[in-house]
C-alpha cells in the first residue's frame, strides 16, 4: 500500500475481512431473527454465487501466478494483468469475495445479513483498492491509466 493509507487501515487481508463479514452476518441473523425468512429451498440458490465466485477467485489468482506477480495486498506488483477476467473488472478477486458474501446472505435467508455486503465493498474499496490503484499507477504509469480508463473497478 502506498503512503499514509497503509498506516490508517489495519492489515487485515481481504480473506480475513471476508470471514469477519460472514461472522457479522451470522451475528445479525442472531440479533434480528425476525428478519429471517423461510426461503427454503430458494435460499439454496446462494450456493451458485458462492461457487461461481470461488471459481473466479481461483482463476484470477492463477492469472497472477502465470505472469509472476503477487496476489498479496501490500506487496509491490511486478506485472500488470489485463487479460482474462481482468478484461471485465479490475478487481475480480474482490468482486468474487463480495459475490460470495451475497451467496452467504441468501443462504442465511436473513435480510439484515445483506447489510454487510455494502460495508465489505466500502472497506475493500477504501482500504485496498484505492491504495492499490495508486501503487499501480506509480509502477505502470500511462499503461495502467489507459487500462483504468477502459475497465471498471467493480463491474
């Protein structure tokens, strides 16, 4: 992460923030059981976004491995990936985590659980994406700016 942003945000890696999100969903479900609905068997539809997002996360991480750059936040990238899933979103791993949270909320069938998703997106955007974008711009200059101009941050 670049500059002061690294000091303002705790170094909770995105998978940890994701697990905290699931725990928060579970806590909200327990706190407001009246917002839990009997969606059976429709809540099983939550499995589809979870499975799709896990496949996307693995694919995106493998793309990083193929070009020899890091998937770990807070480390300096050595290459810029713009192919595969990165043609559609600049952040397929973060998008996958947010999509998986959506699937978990559907499985839980609790309306309060859905409140965690925008909080997760905000945390990831402010704590990871914006600082990473600054670092990528410093590292890859105009190449990254051109990529950023044609590919959206989320979708």
